[in-house]
C-alpha cells in the first residue's frame, strides 16, 4: 500500500472506483451514520493523482469532457486538500507540493471517485514528503476523510463494517465483468440515507449480513453472483429517481445478468457473463444513454504507477 523509498521528482498513484456487491444498512447510530455490512469491489475505472515537489501548495483537476465538471467540488473544498492537511498534521510537516488529478471515475455517482482521489493523494504525498507512514496510520487517516476512503487504499474485494471504514480483504479469484452507466445528474448520498430512514423507520440496528454474497464469490460463477447482489439503498434511490429503476429494467431486458444501483447511486452497474457479453449489453444501452462504460474487477487499491 505505502511505497517505501523517497523520490526527488513527481509520483503518480492510481486508485480505483468502487461498487458495493452487498450493501446492508442498519438503523442510524447515535452519531447519525448508518452501520453497514458491505462488500466493496474495486473496478478498473481509475483516477491518477500526480504529486510533484514544490514549495507552494496547489491542486488541479483534469476532467475529460465526457465526465463534465458540474459536480466537482469548489476549490479548497475537495478531499485531496483535506487528505494533505491530515497527513501533514499527523507528521507535523507543512502542506506543500503540486497535485494534479486526472479523472476517469464518474463524479458524484456512488462510485467513490472523490475517495479514490483522497486515497491516491495520501499514498503519493507520503512518498513525495518521504514520511514512511505505516499502513495502519494511513488507514486511520483515510477513515477520518470518509467512510469509503480506506477501501480505496485496500482495493480488490473486501468486507466493510462500522460505517464502512473498517475494511477486511476477502479472497476473490474471479474476474467479473460490469457495464457501468453513470447519470448526468448527481444524487446526494446524505439524501439517499435520509430517504432510507423515511422508508424504513423500523430498520433493524444490525445490517443484513453478506454470507450469501461471499459464498457466491467463491464459486466464480457470475450467474450465482447475480442472484445475491444486494443493496438496501436501491429502493430509496429509485424512489427519489424512478429513471434508475427503468434503467435497471432495460439493462436486464437486454440480457445483463443483474442490474444494481451502485452504493447510493445514481450510477447503475450491470453484471455480465464475460467481456464480450458486457460489450454487447453496453452497445444496447448506448442507444439511450450518453455514457456507458465496461470495466472488470477486482483491481488493486491505490498504487504507485510512475515516479520520476
Ligand atoms: O463518510 P462519508 O463522508 O462518505 O459520508 C457521507 C454522508 O453519507 C454522511 O454525512 C452521512 O449522511 C451518509 N452516511 C451514512 N452512513 C454511512 C456512510 C455515510 O449515513 N455508513
């Protein structure tokens, strides 16, 4: 997770998008967060974060046209700034350097793109600032940044508990093929959780477990996995955005094994049998949707791809 040797030049770290193969949500805790039992899955849609040594501090985002910039947070309020501030405070060093984020993960879509950037920034700045932060400390800092950030460090397929920040990797020897359909309009995560509370005022404190999902993963059979994909936020998300229900029906109608809202949405993902099958489902969905992606998982968490 954390690279070892210091470098003099730029460092690029790649971090993946996530989907939730299982998302069990319990009644809200005293702190307002919901207890989760989730199975995170890292998809091969990745952002690259490059940190370059410099005396001043600056963050730039390179966002391709197909993603759009509307949903990006204003300058100074993104998770990369917060990641840098926490890492620097942990070691008592000043925040400095130039960070550029090359985005390929759909923004504000329930795929934890901002969390991926934060995780990648932690790993890149740890290297550029020559801090040698332990994995344990990096995970603790990541957990302060957001519920999904520790998973972006770990990657692969992993069980998440607590509010999602306690991450335990699981063996996943399959290669699973997904069609990913982002939405042009965002959906607020807190709003979806609030709607879950409105729709399910009697939710049990304990979220439903992921045993069936983990058993299906071990079979490496996408049909078995399709049967047990589960998301407690799907009904609230669809109630807020009925078009997502229509999209899921359409994807399943053109042959996807199963469609699912990703996390709190609005991105929807469709499990397919193979790469070819995913491409054919994607081709059908492209007729009605401006952006349809094909990706496989699991892939690695935040990792160094280049340094000067
Ligand atoms: O942890 P993170 O900053 O990603 O959470 C964003 C929002 O999502 C929280 O402020 C909260 O409203 C909701 N949330 C929740 N329970 C969780 C995770 C997130 O209610 N386990």
